[in-house]
C-alpha cells in the first residue's frame, strides 16, 4: 500500500524539493503545510503514515506542533533541522519523533530515513496489536475463571468438573466459552 506522507516546511522551495523526491520514490504526498498551526490541523484531518516536519517555522514551531500531534495521534514524525538546531532534539523526546535530518536534505539521506521511520512505526503498531491481543486473551481467561468459580460454589463442583461442564454446555449450545462465562456471571454472580 502506498504510504501517505505529509510535509511541513515554511520554505516552499524546500517543500517542493521534498515533495518531488518522495513522489519519485513512490510515496504519496497527502498534505503540505507551511507552519505549525496548519500542520496540527492537517495532521488531525489527514492522519498520514508519516510527517516530515521542519523545526523552525512561523506561528508554531515544529517541536511544539509535533508534541500537540503526538498527544492525540500515534503518527511518526521525522524532523528537519539545521545543524545549529540539534540542541532542540532533547526537547523532542516527549513527541513521537523517530529521527531527524539535517538540512540541506539529499535524496540519498531522505529516502532511507523515511523507510526506517515507516518500518519502525509498523513494528510499533504490530507490537501494540500483539499486546492488545494478549490483554484480550487474559481478560477472556479471567472471565472464564470467574464463571468457573461461581459454578463450583453453586453446584459444589471441583474445578475440573466445573470447567468440563462449561465446555459441554458451550459445545452443545454452540456459544464460546467466554460468552457462556459472561452469562453465568450475569445470572449467578454477585
Ligand atoms: Mg524553517
């Protein structure tokens, strides 16, 4: 799938240059902004896969804009900076900044940085999904455990018997163990 990139840079010539280099390499430029305020607005509206953001800009600088965007969306941000602005990088840790490029930007620097940033974001997303799946699984297990406990108390069953009973009902009624467990908790739980 084509990756959607947003470019934020107050110098329109640099913006054009970046846009052309990225387009040449198969990326889609979904939005361009010339200041931090517009960047925040566009990022919220477009939710791009990656934002390339200049630091020094009018109205709202790139670091502040990055912070505001990162508070709301998990969009990776690649900063553009002049050599003298490296000191700002420390301030960027709170925001979702995955790297920075020192101007002037050459295609041979830009494209690998963009690729790495996108890959990192992809990995982070997969990791998050995995954690989410594990949490769901854990929640499911807790519900089943709770229902099992209720059955054990109510019918004076061993743990094993209670679980087997649940499994039998779930198969007979063709409902998931989780659904059955929820039903038992609703009906008999305290
Ligand atoms: Mg600038």
